[in-house]
C-alpha cells in the first residue's frame, strides 16, 4: 500500500517535457542470462527493454524520463521522444539506426558512433569518456 502511495505521489500529470540538450539511450535491464553469450541472450530474454532521456545541464544531469518499451523500432523510440521532449530540442543518441527521422519530427539530432578498434589504435578519439 505504501509503495502505491509513493508512486502516486511521484507522478505529476502536468509535468513539462524535457527541453534543451537531451541525451537518449536504450538498454536492457535485468542482467545477463547464465550460460548464454552474445546475441543468444536476446532470445527469450528475462529482462526489460527500457529507454531513458536525460536533460544535459553543463557537466551535470537534469530531469529524467524513463519507460519500458516493447521493441527498438524507430516508431517506438520516436513516440517516446515526442511524448517526453519539447520540439526544437537537441537530441544526442548513439548510432542506432532506429533514431533516424528525429529531424522530421522537429528535433535537432546529433548521433555519436564509436570508432572501430583499429581506428582507435591509430589515434581516433573515443566517443566514450574515459
């Protein structure tokens, strides 16, 4: 009963969407499955697929929106972004192709991809902070 009261108290139906610079990423929550490696873990996975959007405020993080989603499809990801981020905002994502089409939806989109390992050895800058 207390958990339900906390959840109800934390929801603000009139909350404003995130705006400005917003970083969006998707991931599995639930950890690896014992005995399975690589993409085999995706079959019959016992984990939740989630998408998270975080406002960037300089070197700090701002407000956050998060949801469980059914798939990685572009329609699903764009629907979450349109529901939770103000149009005109700058969206930072990884290089997942499902994020294409954000410009047509009214956002500035800046995808970031990690260089190949061979390019990193040659001096290319990593997209992941050290």
